[in-house]
């Protein structure tokens, strides 16, 4: 079976043409490492790191899974500082004829996912999708894989082994930085709560390429809002910022509320924290101010969502985006301005957002926690994922003392261009 060239989703004219038709090759290479898959587990520690930033106030990356430390980049993950290519493989099952088409499922996620990252990165990063045009048939019924949110390693291994083997004759995996396996949403064994990134201790091997992680997509049609952007964030070493209750009940969004896609893809303000933009290489060192000493530091914060033309879409913002106060060897306070524009157009409140960063906390353990400047009130209860934090930012004319720290922030006004004048005092 020959492999067809993969089309691109309609995107801006500047996107390159799709890859040319690759030559036929054997699938034997896939099986050289597939046998080890079922015994693998989620990666919990960093791989070999390369130098990233020596700026003041950086936190060191720790052994925590998806550590928020950003002094080095974990080279096991692709760094989204250039254009990356993603293949979408659509998987059907013998127990259910698909009711949708690959084109429909592609449109569920693109170009929205690409546009989100282009806005968040100020045009520095582009994700180029390459979807197959047809279904790839899995060898077993959908119910045979026991798909669920907390998937066993054995069942997950069988699924990925079958999927990679089935697709290998038509996809040259060496051409892609990101792999999406998209299951038929109407198959009886598909659990729409099971979408996740599978990280492998022992990478798969196909086309002379190590495949260290796969995004397994089990979304209903239409899917949850921005779900693929959230999962792709994990591919770039970003952690889950939500709090998962031990019994699965109660609020999941107590750590960051609406503020950051990695907390909730349903959030009113899902643009990434400035800390994450710094980690991913989308902010320059001069855009981060390290605040130390007892004398008040006066600075002007550009809204995280906007570039220099305030369009909020393209163009690298030239002003300060983030202020940081170190609070420990693996912790810091972060200050950034958030505005109701771009990806945050539905934000409940505007102002200066304050949050704690802990580089030693693992994904899901609260590595970032928003600090509520208005703890006695809540807002936007009808559509916020967590109303107590919806009004967390410090507004113009307000002074906020950070609980448990000798740190005070005052928002003194706004500039004619819409930036926020801020005064931060330590001690």
C-alpha cells in the first residue's frame, strides 16, 4: 500500500505546501520497539536539558513532571519556537462504521488550534496540521481496548501498537514533530473523557525516528472547546494546572480558574500565563523584570494578550510582560496584566494578575496558583469555570498585599496605549 501525500487545512497564505508523496517502505521497523510499549509508564522526570535562560528570577527545572522551572529546556520535548508539523491519523474500528468524516473532525480542531498558538506566541510559533483524508481501520473492536481516562498501561500499549502498525504504511512519521491519533467519536468503546498525551519512557521507533509521545484524541463531535490546544501544550512540556479531586467530585479549577488554557480549555481567559510564554521562548529576557529590595519598583506592564500594535494577533510585544519576585529556591510570585482582547476577549475582569509559581510541584499538583485580590467576592458566576477567581486581578487604584509574603502591588493607572502602570514593593 502506498502512502498518500497529506493535505493541509486551509490556513494563512504564508503556510508552506504539504509534503510531497513519500516512497513506500516496510513496516518492520515499527515492531522493533513496539513489544516494550505495554510495560512503559508516564515520564516523570526531565531528560537531557539544553541551556535556556540565565535571566534573573528564573527558577531551576526540577525532577517534577512538567516542572515550571525554566533555566533549561527539556530536550525530550519539541520547543515551539519555530514552525512544527503535526500529523492527524483517523482511526476507525470494525464494530462501528464512522458517522463522520476525517475532514469534519479536522475542522473541529483546525485552524482554531493553530490560531490560538499564533496569538499566544505573538506570531513566533506556527503549528501546521497534516490530516489524512481517510480512515485507518484498527484490527480490533473499539471495546477491546478498554479506553478510559485512567487507562491501564497494557490496554494503552495495545491501542498504540495497533494504531502505529495500521498507519505505518501510509504515514512517514519522520516528517512530523507531533502525532495525533484521532479515534472515531461514535465507536461504542470510545470514552470522550479519555483524551490525553501519552508520554513514553521507552520511545516507539518508526521511520528511523523516536516517537516519545502521542496525543490520543477521543473527543465527541463537536469536541470540547480548545481541547487539542490544551493537549498540545503538554507536548511542549506545559503542566496541567487544574486540581483533580481525589474522589473525582468537587471543583477542578481552584488553582487558576479561568486564567490559562492549561487550567481549563473552557476558561473565559485561556491565553497562556506570561510565565509559560517565557518558558516556551516567546518572551525575551528584557520583557521580564526581576523585582528585589525594599524600594518600590515602578514599571509598566503590557497586556499579555497584545503585541505592540495592540491587535493581539501578530507582532512581538516590545514592552515588559512579566514581573517576578523570588520567594524561595523553587518558588516565585509573578505579576502580569490581563485584558479582554484576543484569546481573552471574554475575560470577566481586567487588571494585574498575581500568581505563585512552584518549580518543584508536578503537573496537577498546583505548580501555578492564582492569588485572589478580591477574596470576599466572585464574578461571572453564570459562565466562569470558577467564579471566586474570576475577579482575581488587581484593578486601577487598588493596592494588594500578597498573603503570607512581604510584597505589595499597586496599580496606579493606565497609559494612553492601554498598558498598566504598576508599583511593586518587597519588604
